[in-house]
C-alpha cells in the first residue's frame, strides 16, 4: 500500500479503497488475511481506530469477514462482487462520457482499436 494520503477524502475511506484495489488486482485473494490493524497503524502512522473504521466498512460491505481471535479475511466472492459493481458503475457513469467524447471527436472503431500488429 502507498503511504501517501490525499486531502479531501477521509483516510479510513482511502484505506478501504486501497484494500478494494488490492482485491480487484488479485494482490489479496479470497481467504487471505488482511494486514493487522496494529501493523497498518504502525506502518502508516495512523490511529488504530482509523484503520479499524476502514476495515469495518469492508466488513459492512461483506467484502471482508471477521474471524474472532484470528483477524479479518477477504470474503468468498468479494472479487466477483467488486467486479460486478465496478463494471456497473463504469457502464452507468464513465461510459456515457466516453461515448460522448468519441462522438464529439468523430472517432471510429478502427481508430479506437489502434493499428493492427501486422500493419
């Protein structure tokens, strides 16, 4: 995880987003343990309550499960659920803007796909 935090977004939310990115990228897989709250707090000089709040958000979203006395683990199906949500968000929010830009610039499919490797 990156140790830099952006202004304007709560750190617990940024921490949540970083864990989500790690799940989507496959760095964290289903059943993998999350780094302990204590370790993350020490490594990034964060209040442990901030780390716990970020992790708790993931638990509430059912992306992570608490195992009493053992820690927190990536839930079964977490990556699939995240991919579904991200695809839906892209199709609803990003794609219409991209489509409008393509139309405004008069681009066609061949230009978008780029040159073929055999060309």
